[in-house]
C-alpha cells in the first residue's frame, strides 16, 4: 500500500441534489475520455442504480462503474483478497456490519473520511451507534453509514387465514410478542396447513435472535464467547427445537430455492429487516402482491440486522472524489430515495424525519406506510448496537449458518453445536 497523500481537502458543499467534487493533493486521475473514473463495489441491493445516473448527470466530468455482487460473502472475500494484494479495489467499497470489525482492524489501509471528505459531513448526521461503529479508537471515520436494518415481521396473510390465525397487521402482533409466542403460533400453523412451513430458514431466525443480545460471538476484548454466552445456546435450542417440529422450510437464504420459496408460498413468515421488503417483492413477484404483509412487531421487542458503510480504500487514485460521491450517496435525500427503490432503511437522523420517508406507501405490502413503520422500529433498537468482533461475519455465514442447515438436513442438534463451536474456534485463532 502506498501512504496517503491526501491532505487538507477544500471544503465541498453538500446539497440535496449534488456535491462539488474536490481534488486533493493534485489533479484527479482521468480516463481516455477526460472523465474522472470512479468505481463503486456493492452487494445485494443498495438502491443506487438511479442515483448513479443522477450523480453523473449533475457531474458531467464523472463516470461511475458499478461492481455489484449478488451476495455479501463473495464481495467481502474479494475485498480482503485485493486488500492483501495491494491492488484491484474499487474507489468506493461497501462493507456490511458483520465484516466491519475486519476492516477496522486494517483501518490504516482506508482513508479517514473526516480528512478527505466534504468538511460538513460529520458523524453527528448519523444515529450515534451507526457512526461509532465505523470510528477508530483514534477518532478516524472509516466509513459513511448507508442503511440500517430495524426488524419487523413479514408474513403471508392468506396462509395465516387458511390456518385460522389472525391476519390483520394489528391483530397478528400478539403472535410476534415473544419468541415463545412465535414458535407456539408456528406449531398451530404447521398442524393446520400441511406442506407449508412456518419460517423459511433456521439460520435466518437464529441470526435475528442473536442480533438482539448485548453480547454476540465476541466480547469487547475480542474474545470468542460462543461457549460461555448462554444466550447463544438458548437461541440454538429454541430454533433447532422448532426445526424438529417441522416449522422450517429448510431453505438457504438467497439461494435459488429460497427465492422460489417466496414465489410458491413455501413458508408463512420471515424475519424482516427493512431491506427484506425489496427482496420479497423481487422474489415473490407481481402475482403475490397484497399477499405479503409487514407488521410493526418483533419478538422480544426489536433489533437491528444488517446495514453497511461506504469506505474509500487508500488504493483509490481519486480518493477525494470518491469520498464526495460516497457522501452524496449517504446524504439524507439519497438515503430516502434508496429506501423507496429497494427498502434500504436510512441511518441519517434527518432522513428518519423526512416527510417523504414517513409518508412512503408500499403498494406491494397492502399499502402499508413502510417508512413510518420502520422509523418506529428504529426507536426499539438499543442505543448501543451489539459489538461485532473479528470474523463475526465469517462465523455467522460460514459456521452457524451451515451448522443450522445441517440440523435441517437431519444432523443431531448437539453434534451440530459441537461442530459449530469447533469451527468458530478455528476462525477466531
């Protein structure tokens, strides 16, 4: 890695539609057509496609290339491989919260956005816990917060009615009051609707439960606490018990089979962080419009699952321009537009109070005011988000996800647990 040469950038004015890009430490690097070429690497759905067009229209001298990966794991694997190689990264790299701790451990390879970014873009624009997570111990800001994932529950109204369960969003809240009531409702459902599961994936439910706890896979001293954290084992027991009773559709999230499961009605509920609305609409298709509903309730209160950051690696040849683009993409106005496009929920305080957000109606989900619903769910998220230690994302995606899938495929829960603990220890070394 070459040392940062970006110093004392000129103040850039951030307005609702455009940012003036500022050079730093010399003229910007341009392509053969004379334009500043910026690459942005994201995964899943950030809702940026139309925003890129708007930015280019407002900045005729900028050309944006979007590298989009279907899932988070391969995106982050590529990020860390190229980080180690010292070349090949995009000017703006998205980082999901589960992998943020690995980026923070290598923070010297990323630009301090307080130094190179627009000077009026300060951490107090974001929810405090969102900005704090991307701030190093020496107060360097490594990432601009994009979305967050306040949790609600999504369910099939028609399948609930078929099972004799309440189907109105207000009436179903009691079913989702606690995890005990949720799994009890699942027992009633599978007894009434043969061939349809209560939930899509054991891993999806487990991860949502896990994210509610103060302490996760690691403590704040970066010590692996999988065995000593009783909440993890309690969640494991509850979820695998539901699997044994036939509540799981046994699908791997984001697989082709899982996508098809939405379209064919293979399951009745799914844990629903705000970004899941876009996934459901895409996968269930227009033929299922109005069948899916979302309610402002979540077992045991609420929580956050997911959310990302935009970083600018020091590999970038146009770091200041990249920071300006990242600042614009994460500004309140753009966060609201991204939500309207793909359901990625804003993390900036002004965006959470934006009338367009609060009045936004999702026609696919029976005309629910989804913006207002998830804004209310944000208030249920604890002031301090769960600490994500080293390799947290790897343990979630590569250890507990597969371990729970093995239980769904017939492995004994205690054997799968022992395997998960052993694999987590290998990763955490």
